């Protein structure tokens, strides 16, 4: 699961935790982008993309962060399957596949004619290498724990991959859409690449820009532009200025809602309000006092006015969310009324928990927006019910080591960008330490379910129970606002897992 919006979504995290198929690659017919893509355009154009999320490195199993997913996923690297911008799973490098009757063996047939950017032909050995890279001991992949269900990977011939699982996994194909297929001979993947996508890596100037060049040997439909360049900015104001001065053609995710009026009122721009899967969490260490007590967690949740926080950060954009599940997930249920804002109830719960006079705790806060703003708001809100908050501002790397890896924290703020990541509450070893045996069993049973309906029914129970237990406080669901020049089309408008497909973008 890509966690954060800045390196560590996340997917393991962007940390790179970094908890999700028409059989063709970078084709505008297969992406389901909602902003169109017809009309005359320049096939040799350079599309300039503005972003706040520069990769920490280029390896999505090595702490590359949200930025590496945004720039490289689907553009430079491809998987056996692809998660489209509207959340559908499609065949990509897998031409087809079969599942054994017991659900334990998947046999994949690879597509013909696929070559890596180095010129090497795709074989089953590359798939085996890529899968084993994800579940290796040092992997920071978003789907590492999900894919540890793999028992063995065999390659009967160059075009066939046989994967045997330890137990049934109804989400296995979905989880494979997160796995980049990499040349098994490739090395130095933090600074270089060897994927099969419609672009190859061009020039990467750290701290400034990362270029992608159209790959002439691509197996599918060629990118509609010659080059896509991701330009990186330190803050939303600089990013908006770049768009206004035509330094960039599109902003992947608008972070300054106050600045939108200047684009809405200008016919040269289009503002797209898409669907996001990014949740801002106040995550408690459920294994550290006082957050071991469900009443304390509920009290903190009830003391914070999520609606007011959302409005202060995003204005009229975004949504309140009462659990880890965004509306786009199959097991969504509106639980915003569970542990809703009620300071009187918060004081009552604190008294019942033995903290009538309140308590103090340190809030480890990532140093990039909107975390400092949210932390200050939370501190003010909790002070009203007698809780003292000390804000400890840390870098993404510090967050990854201190919080995610060592679990050395009381509470923290973090963004989780992936869809379907409710299942992390079924893992008592995850960084927030939530440990409910019934929830763990429901999650396990859901993954072994024989139908999607059975899976959905079980995960709805998980959703409600974790909300009732205030396993975390889900502050709000981010909006996904993509702002682009009016002559641009074919760009993705949703924020699914931070990916940003550039290969269908047409520049008039």
C-alpha cells in the first residue's frame, strides 16, 4: 500500500509502503479517461506535467515513494495486469490466465512481441524475478504482505508462468496490478530502469525534473506525445504559477483550493474534480498507552471536528470519511456518524477511561502539507477537552524509520493513498498495532472467499468494527483536482493510488 503522499502512497508506504484489465498497453482507447482525447494534436509534443511529488529513487520496492508511482507506473513499467484510471483490472502483459479448481494455481500466458527498453524480450524469468523482488526480505513494496501468499513461481517455458499459492487469495490478480515487470538482468534500479512501457527514462535532474521519452520499440500503441516531463515544485503556489506561465501544461493534483478561482474563471484552463482514494489519518499506536484503551481513541476522535478541518484545508472540496474505506471501494459504508464530533461525549469517555483531567502525548507530524496545518488544528481541538499535544515535526525518512519501521510513536499523521487498504487493520504487526482477533479472522476469511459478494460482506464487518473501535481517526478523504490547459486532453482525472498515465495525453 502506498502510504504517504511524500516518500517514505503506499501503496508499502510511500514510504513506499508503498493496501489495490482490454488487453493493450498505452492506448487512449483503453484508459477510460473522462476528459476526452479527440481532435487534432501534435504527435511530437512535449507534455510538461507539474507535481509536488518527486521520487526518492526509481525503485518501487526500495522506498521510491509516491512520486515514483506517479511518474513510472504504466508509463515506464507495466504489470501482468493494469489498474485503469476508473479502477478496473485489465490484462496487460498477461495475454490470458487460468486458475485451478482449488484456486491455488494460476497459469499465466505472456503476450507476444514484448521487449524491454534494453531490447531484451520478455520471458517468464522476468516475471519470476519481479514477483520474488516484491516479496524479498528487504522489499518495501506496497503489496509485499499480500503477495507473501505466493508459495512458488515456476516458468515451464518462455511464455508461461505458473504461480502456486499457499492458500486461496481472491485478490491475487488485483494485487498483481501493483507489480512492475522488470528485466531480470537489470541492476541499479534506484537510478536506472528497464521496463516494457510506452516510455523509457530520459533525463532525471534531481530536485527539478524527470523526463520520459517515447519508446520506439513499444509492443502496444505508441504514446500520443513524444515526451512527457514531470516538473517538481516545493509548494502549491510555485506549482500554480508554473501553470499560469505555461511552464507546465497540467497539474497532477492541486493542493491549493484557494487558487482554483483563477483557473475556473479562465477559459484557457479546465478544472477536473475526480475521485480520490487518499485518506488523511490520525493514526494511534494502539499498543502504546493511553491509546490501548478504545475509550481514549474514541474520545480523541469525538473531540476533533473533521468537517471544520476539511473546510480549513480544502474549502468546498474533499469528503468527510468515517473509516478507512473510500466510496469507490466495494465494501464502502458511510460511517461518519460513528465517533462523530461531540466534545461532551469526548469528555465523558475520557472520564470513564480514567483521564478526567486529560493527558499529554506527542504527535509525530510529517513536515509537508497538509500535515503541519492539520496538527495545529488537532492540537487546538484536543486542548478544549483537556488533552495536551506536543507536535514533533519530522521528515518522511524519519517517519519511515521512527514510526513505520520501529513503531516508536504515540500518534502520527499520515496519508494512505491506495484503495482497498482496509485490510491492514487485520495485521496486528502493522505500524499502528491494531489487534482484534475477530477482525484479523474476517480479513483472512475475506481473502479466502469463494465469491466477491462473500468478500464484500466480510470486509463490511471489518469496516464497521474498526470504525467503532476508533482504530484510527480518519480525518477526511482528499479531493483529486487535476488542472490542465484547455488544449490538453487524454489525461487521467482520478487519483487512484497516485498513478498518472501520461501516454494518452494529447497536446493541441
